[in-house]
């Protein structure tokens, strides 16, 4: 066992066999005092749980290879899957990457908010090469969460902050989810309540060949296209990094998932939408939105998946979800949650 103190006031215990520190995480309401404490941990190279409007993030200095290496290690995330750098302003983001007219238009329309832009790095980009997975492009976002922006400002640097869960598992939308997944890996989790969107940001690449939608997310395609004044193309083959999250198993609960179900077989639990499957049988049933509202469904998606999975069912059956608006992001996450699992854990983030 190896004792070390390198991360502010974290409740720090030891480093485990991977050299990753083990902790007992404290959940603190995200007031000024807690944000100041979290910023000190970040500046010392440590990691904290950070609320955002999409999902809770595992935050570390995006400018530090060492902090970014810790993020990959704590999540068990493959280092070829690049991280998003989070900024507290458009001006701060624009210092690190070359935002073209389209990127600026999208940033004006949706920042601060749940849109990530991928752009060529600036010549003097300070973002860790490890965070970029060695690419000469950078994923950037100014989060809508005032807590997240206050933490970035207090840390004095952009933060890398992928979802605060083990790679490949269900994303966290509450501080308690982070504690359940990574509570032994970080010392402090800022709590700003449940995430308002509940699904990850939409990712749009703004590179030489024009804008491309790389990942559906909280900002619907319809809203992106309205801002652009025309249709947006999908990612060209090979344009997304070899990120396993692209189609492989991701967001996966322990139970198997069956999508677009009309009814529930004996012994299955139900993830319903708008009461489509209804209270068949005696099994557990949670409705993403009894009223059929897609925003409410997105906000409930990961929390409901976790709650159903906690009952240790063999099978979760999921009602059909309309594929418009936020439904596209919900269906994207569900398809990956239902995808065949690799033998050893998931692969994305
Ligand atoms: P997450 O896994 O939720 O943290 O989101 C990060 C997403 O942004 C992943 O799908 C990454 O593959 C994608 N991403 C990050 N950096 C880049 C980049 N430079 N080019 C393309 N996609 C990127
Ligand atoms: Mg993730």
C-alpha cells in the first residue's frame, strides 16, 4: 500500500494496484465553498464529480496530461476515445481551436448549452494531446450549467469531463449515481440536483468539408438544422475517431435490453413510454414519461435504467420511442445499451 497526498483536501486513502487513488467520496451541495474546494482539488491535479445540464462529469484539468490520464484510468476508458474540453466562455474556447463561421453560428445559437463542436486545434492549443487522443481536432463545449461554468472559472483552466461512470455503463444524472459508480475513485462530488437534459451533448464537427452530425444528443437535429438554415450531413466514414462508443455496447445496464417491445414477458421489467406497454403482469414498470413528453423521457432515461437494473432482472423491455426531436438521442442511447456486449466490459465512455 502506498500513501500519497496530492489532491487538496480529498478524503484520500491509498493507491490501488492500478496506481489509481482510492477514496470515499463526499457529496457536497454545489455552493461557493464547495466549488472553491473542488477547484483546489482540480488545480492540484485531482478529479471531482461535476454537475452539468447533460449528465454528471468526471472533471480534471484538460490542460494536464497527468489529470487526463487519471480520467481515463478511473473510468477504464480507452485512450483512443477523445474527451470534450469544457470552457466557461466562447472566448476561452476560441483560443484553443479554429472556429469557422458555421461553428460560430452554432456556438452563438446554443452556447452555453448541450452542444459540442469539433474543430481544428489552434496552433498554440493548450489542451492535452492525451485528451485529444492525439488528434489535431478538438471537441469543445461551454456547458449551460452555471455550476459547471463557475467550477471551470475557479479552476482557471478548461476541464475535461466525460460522464462520471465506468466506461460502457449507464451515465449518471444525479450525484448519488456518481457516488455509486466512482465513489471509491474520487474524493468530492458537487451536487446540483438531477440533470435537466439527462442525455449527453449533441456533437457536430465543423471541419473543412462542412458541418456533420457526429452524435445525436440534447440539442435535436431539427434545432441544429433550423440554426444552420438547412440539412446537416451525417459523419463521413472515418470522420469520428475510432471511438468504440460509436455503435458498440455503451450505456449498458447489467440486464439485457429488448427494444420496441409491445408487451412484457413473465419475469421482465418494463421501461415504458406514454403507457404503451402498460401495467402488464406484476413486474416492476417505470414510465419515462406517462404523458409522452420526450424532454421528460430524456431526463428520466438513465435514472430509470439504473432503478430497473437495481432489481436485478434478466430482461428489461423498452417501449417504442418516437424518433423525432430528443427521441433520436434517446433511441441512440438505447440501441447502444442493447448492443451485444464485449466479453470484458463496455468500450465507450
Ligand atoms: P463522451 O464520450 O460523452 O465524453 O463524449 C465525447 C464524444 O466526443 C465521443 O463520442 C468522442 O468520440 C467525441 N469526440 C471527442 N473529440 C473528438 C474529435 N476530436 N473528433 C471527433 N469526435 C470527437
Ligand atoms: Mg459517457
